[in-house]
C-alpha cells in the first residue's frame, strides 16, 4: 500500500490523465469540474465551486470511460491525516555503514579476541593495520557501534551450533570458539 501523500498524488495524476483523455475522445457525457486558486496560489480542481473564491468551470468529457473519479472532501482529509501519521511514525534509519567498514570491524574484533589467548607478532601487525584502515576509511564511531545485521545473525547461529556440539562432545577447541563468539557478539551486536 502506498503512503498517503503518494496516494493523493496518484489520485491527482489519474484525474489529470482522465481530463486529457476526455479532451481527446468524443463527448459521450460531460461532467462539470471547477478550477480555482487556493490561499497559497496553487491551482485546485473540484466538482463543487468554492463559495469564497472565483472559479472557472472546466468541461470534462467522457469521465465514465476513463476511470477518473473525484475524491470527496472526506477522502482528501483522510489522505492528509494518513500522510501526517506516516510522517510522525517514521523514525530515522540507523546510521549507514559501508560493507567494507563493517568487515574491518569484524576482522579487528576477531583478531583482538584471538590475541587475548594467543599473542603473535603477525596478529599484532594485522590488528594495527585494520585499525589504520578503519581510521582512514571509516567513521571513528564505528568501533563502538552495536549492529543488528546478518553478520551478527551468523555469529549467533555459529554459537548455537557450537554450544549444541559441546553438550555431547566437549573439546577445548570448541570451548574457546564458543567463548570467542560470545565476546564477539558482546562487542559488535545489540
């Protein structure tokens, strides 16, 4: 379903299209339409002339065959109310992060977690390089931002599988993996 302001625009477009088609085709039956300017200077069309403004009658031919319909005052007010509700109901989207930046953060967290229990010079260099990449290409807030995306879903799914496997076949390797996944989820995910 279209938002209310788009529905009003669509109705206006259909009306104008009906007026154009009716002007081209032969007159089968005619309907009276009135044209006037509202308080803000915009041109308005309606099936009843306003009492307080001068209006010009416009003849619309063949309205029954074009599918053009006039919106009633109640329909117009309802569309405006719905549009107002739609504007209030929308909330601002979460800040956009580029995929490569999200990937850098994920890799950096993985390396830092690994460094906690297996400290190697190669991983220290990798962590340093990832921090430089993030600083150069991405927002600084990205390092402290919590996500709720497909990456977090994969972490949770992997953690669940690892925990189920640990129930019947415990191993130190899988215990480390589960611990590391919990830390990664706590750092990155909501």
